[in-house]
C-alpha cells in the first residue's frame, strides 16, 4: 500500500532535485500552491487527478500490481 508519507517524500525529493519551488511546481501542474504543500505534508485527501498532474510534471511513473494482474 502506498502510504501518504512515502508519496510525500518522493514528490518533495523530485521537486527539490528539479530545483523547483512549491509555487513553481504548482504553476507547472496547473494546481494551487497549497495542494503541493498539503501533498508534501502527507495529507490523505488529495484528488487523484491532482496527484497525476504533479507526478506528470516531475516525470514520476506509478506502477500498479496485483495478484490478478499476474495471471
């Protein structure tokens, strides 16, 4: 299971490696800057489409796996 704190640290690490401020990332993703702050603090109630926009800007790919997918 993907914990909000794990997602938060991955996004923050990639944002800093890209030398982007929270505001710059928010503008590039087309979301409000408080959303980036909330995600990096591990808030659990962020919309999936918002997270997808941020992951896309940072070039982070998410891979889904399950026992059914292995059959």
